[in-house]
C-alpha cells in the first residue's frame, strides 16, 4: 500500500485537512479548495488529498456484500488508517499543526467517522453524505465512545429516496447518528442539502471542513 498525496492550500498552515479521494474527487479538488477558501473567511489551511487505490476495499471498516454492482466491501479501513498515521500523523507533516481534521465524501465520509472511534488524533470529522447505511455501522457507534470532539454530518434530501433497500436506510441512520453523538456531548451538526447523493460533492465537502474550522479557531 502506497497512496499518492496531493497538497492544496498553504503547506505551512497550522490547520491540516486530510481527505481520502478517488479520481473523480481529484477532478473537483480545485473547485472544492476555492469554495473552502471563501467559506473559511481568511483562515489558512493545508489540505492533503490522499488518493486511495481501491475505494470499496480501502475505506470500508469491515467486509460487507456489494451494494452497487458486484464489488464487495473489503474491510481495509484499519490498514488505511495505519498508513495515514505513519505517513501524515507523525513527523514533519504534523509539526506545528494546531488542528487536524479528517473528512471526505460518501464512503470516505464513513471512513472518517469510523476513524474517530479508533484514535484521538483528529480534532474534528467532516462526514459529507457519508455511507452511514453501511451494515452494522450504527450499532458500532452505539457500542463505543467517539474520540473526536466535533463532527459534521450532511445528507442530500433525496438520498434516502432510492429503490436500493440498503441505501434507503441512510436517512434514518444519519438522524440516529446525529442524535447518538449529541447525546454523548459531541459538538455535532446535521446539514441537509438539496438533491441526491451525486449533486455537488465538492461543495458539500468544502462546507463540512469549513464548519469544523469555524468551531475551533486556531489559538
């Protein structure tokens, strides 16, 4: 495993954003960064886009049957988090960083939320339209404490209106996740966006990171 890392923003910024991406996400990163620069109201940040090799394998917390097409989920999240820890969370990448946020879109959003239950490295989690319908994940959240103090959740208002019975649970699941986190004292918001899962992923992710940056100003 050896992921490519593409850097956006100010490499010396005290705020580090880490975002797992695929090829489609990379094509939208310039737009996402421009939106984030506007929403962050002058705050400086360094965004590290980490291009994963196999989306369904590398970002899923445990194995699960395919939901779209024939590609099952491989359960490689632990290995991916260990790679991030070794390559981005130690040494020069985190030196002089005062805030580190992990986030992403869709399965990358789920991975980020899952990672917050594994480590206290992250000051906040940006889970934009996360795949929180993932089998067993809601029960997983109920059974252990989260280690990040702030979580942004979002969903498109048409995402739960699908014929896929697994994905159709996403609306109920994200409402329950928001309530669970709030009940445990986490600084958590749930934002509803117009449209289905595929509308404006870059802008939704930018809003997620911007919300976190506004919650915890750099001292």
